[in-house]
C-alpha cells in the first residue's frame, strides 16, 4: 500500500495477508488452523497482517472477508475451510458476490495438482479465487495438505504479481502481462 524507499514497489514490502479460517467450533484434527497457515508465509515476501477464525456462516464469512478487503494493511486474502459439498460449507458462495473478476485458472490448476497428490477425493473440493476491490482472494480447502499445496504451489509464487496486476500497477511489474502469455498475434495471423 505504501511506496518503498526506491519508489519501485507500489504495494510496499512485504505483501500483507489476511487469513480466515472457516470451521465449526469443534476441533478438527485434519484441518489447518490460522496459526499453522501463517507458518507457510514465513520466509516469503508476505506477512500475515490479520487472522480471523469464523464459523461456517454465510453472513459472517462474507462480512469478515469484506472487512479484510477494506483494510489498508491487507493486500491478499486466503480462506481455509467451508469449501466442500457439505450443506454447511458456504465459503465460495459467501465470497463470490464480493468478487469482480474470477481467477478461473486457480481452481483448475489446484484441481490438477490435488488430483496428482490426493486422487479422486479432489472432486469434493470447491476452491475459488478472484479479485475483490483490487485484492486477490483465495478460498482453499481446510486440510493441512491442501493448504500446503495451494499456498506453496500457486498462491505464494504469484502473490506479489497478482497484487500488482490487480491494482493496475503493471509498469512496476517485471513479468509479462497475463494477456501476453502464449504466442504473439501479428497482422499476418489474420
């Protein structure tokens, strides 16, 4: 959010992350909690700015994510939990109305990677990602292994680039624009 001393980093350093753990109050031995998820950001150019734990309630999830989107110290949001097909799992439904742009490749890539690692049980995972008011939001399953996979393989490598692009700070980016991926079109192609 702030400009670095040399003026080249429009979001400041590190990337501020808001974490939301979505779970019922009962302990879940297979789920990753906020403290554990925060450890994945250690050693990266991201820093956890805020952590929330909420129940599987549509209005609460939407309200917390919306509040994080509005915070000046949050550049990216990650939720964990509430993404399966159980009736109480409503995280994607709660977050989707906040999103102006969907990052469809995220769920496709996550599904491919998860299938290789976990097999067909990935069918029940409803991962979701999009941009809400210039803030990338990623909704991951609650399992420790799924959180690790999503963060290490997809979110962390692209965090700074996505934040930069979502804010329209393409000049500061050293990566090609997403539209530039693939062969260049020329007049001869027409």
